[in-house]
C-alpha cells in the first residue's frame, strides 16, 4: 500500500484538497490512517448489506473511491440477482476502482460509473451507501440528493450515511478534535501534515451537526434514523424507508 506523505513537506496554503491522481494513489493508506474505525465500518457495511440488500434490486455506492464499500457489499449479497452501482466523479479513483472490482471474483454484477452523484438516477434501490461522501457535496444540494435517494429506495430499503460531523457544543468539539489529532499522530502523521491537510480541507469538506443530518433526513422522508457508529466526530447513521 503506497504511503500517504502528501502533506509532509510545506505546500502552497491556497492549494485545496482534491481527489486527484496524487490522492488516489495513496488513498487506501490515507483513509485508513485518517478515519478511526474505517476498517470496522467497512465490515459493518457488509453486515448491513446482508440484512437490507434484496434480490432483484440495486445497491448504490455513491462516492465509491477505490471500491472498498462496494466490495464489502458485494461479498454480503443474498445472491447475484442484485446489481451494485458504484459511482465517483474522480477519474483517478474510478480507474483504480475498476481494476479492484476486476481483480475480485465474486459473481454479483458491479457497474462502475465515472459521474457526479447528482446526475445518477437512483432506482429500485434496497441499499444506498454514502460513506464519507455527502460532506463533499455543496450544502444546498444535500437535501436534493437525499430526497432522490429516498424516492429511489424500495419500501424497507436503507441508506448508510457516514460523515465527519461537527458538535454543536464548542467545548465538546474542541475535546474530540484534540483526541482526533492525538489519533493522527499515533498513525504517524506529523503536526505539519495534520495542519496542512486540515487547512486544505477547509471549505471542501463541510461538516454538519448530527441534528442537521437528522432533520434533513427527516425532511427527505426517512422514517427511522439510527446512529450505529461514532468515534470522535466520525459518525455513521442508518436511515430507513418505512415498509408500505
Ligand atoms: C472520502 S471519499 C469516500 C470513501 C469511500 N466511500 C470508501 O468507503 O472508501 C469521497 C469520495 O467522493 C467522491 N466525490 C465527491 N464529490 C462527488 C460527486 N459530486 N460525485 C461523485 N463523487 C464524488 C470523491 O471523488 C471521493 O472519491
């Protein structure tokens, strides 16, 4: 796995974070060392898929990057009548995702698309996964997307929404940020790397509070919204569409 050293030397402070070739080439290492619990979350996405994915429906992995969630879903499908649609608008990510899917021998079909998730029709979906993707969508487009996802889900279908959140109490936010930076240091990132990555992500990754997520999911139509994972400010919610 190529090591993420992208922010280890001084960079131009005006350079914004992008999912380009450089990031894609070290993304596996970057996300594993930056998202506490990432490997466990992938495993749990498989557990969720085994419960919610239904035969003859589709599962969507929106913002699929290298296809890690796609593969976890694929290996948990009830049978190969389920199709997975994996979407990302970064050509560098999609090229690698394609080869990762190609190298995997599970028979369930996966369609890998290089497109903006705002353009993708969501139809006959039993499971949709947004694993740390919504935070990169312009805030005023987030509800539009969630409403489309809700409308595309079959009754009883589910959305997994994982996000880096912000806490509404500044003192709690400060505590969890401090602990998160300790985690990153333990993962081998220097203070320079932590500071430069944080500044590159400003206004690119725009976090919401848990309350904002809950209210927005409710407006989009989701019935039950259950937090199933939290480590520091990284959270994941399971939002379901009521059975008819
Ligand atoms: C943090 S990564 C997601 C990680 C991935 N879901 C996983 O489980 O490993 C966010 C991804 O969303 C993609 N992305 C961001 N905005 C997008 C958009 N509007 N349409 C499609 N993909 C998008 C980025 O290219 C990036 O690969």
